[in-house]
């Protein structure tokens, strides 16, 4: 999860988050930020996030993103 926190901090260096922070409603990530985050995750975790996984729920909280990554890795 530390990698995810670091990615989000690269996009929004002034945010203070934990795994349950609502990244959308707290205005930590907007649509551009989410697209940047997807690109960073794909590169750093060597995975591909399919369009079917592009939902607000999957990117709303760090714990949700972590679950998505694990789901993709397991296949």
C-alpha cells in the first residue's frame, strides 16, 4: 500500500490521507488525477487495468485501489 500512497502524493503532494480517505469527495483526485494514477499503477505494479475496472468505487479509497490491484494480479 505504501506504493499507492506515494503515487497519490506525487499527484497531490499536499494531501493527508489514510487507506479510508475518500479521495474523490475530499478533492484529492479528480478525473485527470485518476488517469495519472492508473498510469502509475500499471507501470509500478506491471498490470493492466481494463476499462471494466474504471469505476469511481475502485478509485474512491486507497483500500479499494489495493483490492483492485490484488484482484487483477490474481486474475
